C-alpha cells in the first residue's frame, strides 16, 4: 500500500510544479534515442556483457550458486530480513516501467523538471536494456531456487529466470540518481540503494546469486548507455553554485547566441552600406 502512496506523491509533485521562467519542455520522446541503442549494442558493450555472462556461468555451473543459496537461508535469513525484503521488493515490479513512461511523456509534452527528467532517464534506460534482459531470461532458461528442477544451469527456453528482472528494474532509478547526485555521500547512498531489491530476491529465494548479478549488470550498462551518449542525460557546468544545465538546454543558449551574433552582423553591414550615402548627402548639402 505504501508504494502507491509514493506514486501518488510523485504524481502530485509533477502536476503541481510550475517552472519559474515559463514552461520548458524536454526534447521529443524516443526521437533522439539512436545513440542509446548504438552504445548499448556496440561491440565493446557486447564484449563487456559477454564477460559478465562468463562470470555468472562459472557461478551457475560450479555449484557456487546453490552453496550461496543454502548458506544464506541457513545463516542470514530471518523474520527481520523478510520484513525488509517485503518493503524493497515492490520497487522491482513491472508497473514501474509504465510509471517512468508516464513521467517521460510529461517531460516531453507538458514541462521538464528534475523529477520528470529522472523519470525520463529511467524509461530510456529500461527501453534500451529490456531486449537484452528478455533475451537472456528466456534464451538461457535457468530455474529459480524453489523450482527444484535444473537449478541455475542453463537450458535454453526451458524457463525465464536466468536474469533477475526485479534487480534490473529496481536498480535503474537508483543508478540514475547516483549519476545525477553531486556530493559523494549521496552517490554512495544511491549506489547502495540500487542493490536492495536485488538482495531481496536472494533473501526470498526467488533467484540465485548469478541471476541477480546479471540482471544488475544489464541495468548498469543501460544507464551508462543513456548517460554517455544522450544530450538529455549529460550535464554541463552551470553557474558554479550547484546549478547544472542539460546539453539540450545549452544548445538552446548557443542557438540564441548565434542569432544575436547574426543580428549584430546584419546591423554592422547595414551601417557600412549606408555610410557612403550619408557622406554623399553631406557633400551635397555643403
């Protein structure tokens, strides 16, 4: 129930917020998303994700996944951890994708604020990362710890638990917040928060360690693709007082500056062209 309270509060913030200097909208949704896809599915990123799959494959086939699952269940899991897991688990559910999509639409069509830009980046990261997540989930076909079947070992298309969707969905907002944070304590807290829902899946025996790690790594790669290749995701220095300006906003400023320069040049040209006529008129008057 409290998750819906969070959603309602965020919605009210978006609807009641009014920009100080008029209504500024964000860039068109999806139109400029090409760089995200190129970076997410670049050769370098495929090699990085391939290395991650090799690492989690070692966990899956060496017996380390089952050993970690048994050790955690016997030594760490308790009523207290179950309660905490119950609080953080909802942040990895699928409906968050639709909520971030709504904020992205508001950013593009209504007005842009810190909250809507955060939601937009969350949506963009999920958009480019979900094809990879789904491909691995179904393509490798690993099972849950509670399934009592083939465990974490890969059987293509036999199941859909090879990567944790909860770890992916819940990590993205925290990782985006960490990128946007200025002070390192805030970044550290956001980074720590990005793994809470992933931990809850291990606590609840819904995923093995390897499945949580691969889901989280996909989230990290998707957020990195958005921030490294998107003007909307990058920032440039502001006024030196903690203010930042997006590159798209900086582009607007540069465009306005160019227009001013062009106007000055036209004025100077007109003055030069009118100068001989003025001299001629002065000679005639003499």
